[in-house]
C-alpha cells in the first residue's frame, strides 16, 4: 500500500515565486488524503543537508529568512522520510512537499528550489552504507540542473532527466531507461507535473501520468525489490495538479486507473 508523506508546514507561506503556492498542496491532499496512510516527517538535520550542499549554501539559504529556511528543511526532511520508508518497507511512497528541490545545486538555489530534496534523500541512503546503487528519474518539465550537478560523476546513481524529450517520446524515454536499468537498491522519482496538458507544458494527461507511475512500479518490483519513492517537484495549476498526482500514485501502486473518462483526459 502506498504511503504519503505530508506536513502541515507545507501549507505555509514564505517568500517564493507567485505560482509556488500552498494551493498546490491543498489540491494534492484534497485528492489523495483518506485514500492513503499519511506520515508526518521531521525537518532534515544539518548533517543531512550537508551531504548535498556546501556549508556556504546553508548560510545563503538562512539569509533568505527564517520562513524559507524552515520550509526548505522541512521539504528535504519529507523527501528523506519517504526514501527511508521505501527503503525499509519496500512499499511505494509519495512525498507531497514544498518547496521543490531539483534546481538547487551544491552551492546555489533558484527556480523556487532551496535544498535539493531528492539529492538529500538519496545520498543519505547511499552514504550510510546500506545501499550502494540508486536510480533517479526526473520527469518535470524543466531540467533538474541541480540534481544533475550534485550527482555528476557519482557512479552510484543512474540519472534520467526527461525534460528535453520530444512530445511523442516523453513516456517512451522513461520506459526505455527502466527497461535498460540494471538492478538497483532503490528508485527515486522527481515528480514534476508541469508537463500536464493544462499546465505550462501542455503535453501529458492524467492517464499518461498513471502510465508513468505504473512503469516505475513494475521496474521497482523487478529491479529494486519494490523500493521506490517519489518527491513532488513542479506543477502549478492547482485545479488539475491533484488529479494528476492521484493518477500517478495509483500507477505507482501498480493499480489500474478507475477515474471517470473526463478526468483521465483532463
């Protein structure tokens, strides 16, 4: 059974882009709360953040103000909580966090991202010695440049960023990567939904997101002992975001999408 990581702090307001609002999380939780068990995370500790970022980076985020620092640490903690749950239980986990993280590099932030949530989570698992190999898939509309920077040269991590894929090959690129993937200890997904038909990307339907979730679930079962977690990145049209996330989560459970036809096409 899929679990959801969520904290009331993800509904907080802090200085960020005009589109990166608490309404995003309200939409998601409005669609999935009650269907899945919800786990409350703790903020990431400084030692966790320093696996992905420099000490100077932490200082720069601190200078953005207390509200930003607390929100960013809580989001990174949510990703870390999801990774540890997936690692220990072998069940899929979705972390409904904000702010997102995949644009944050070792010593820089931007694009609504302050700490790299995915990198914090994956490096914590790899550096404790229990796991030696991970795969990360980023299907946000925008390139996860921070994630690519942090994992550059790290042979322990197989990274796929789908942002540059052409319309007809977006999902196929994910499926091809998963088919060729060797056995790993865990799969992490930077799940951005701004490629939705009714979002900035104007490409994918809810049924497409379900297909992606199902492909990841099948690969995780065959190649990662069922260990898979996903962390929210982009997606900025709240009315449609929650439906897309639900479709993806149903797929990540390995279940069929039973939504009404009009929702599947939206």
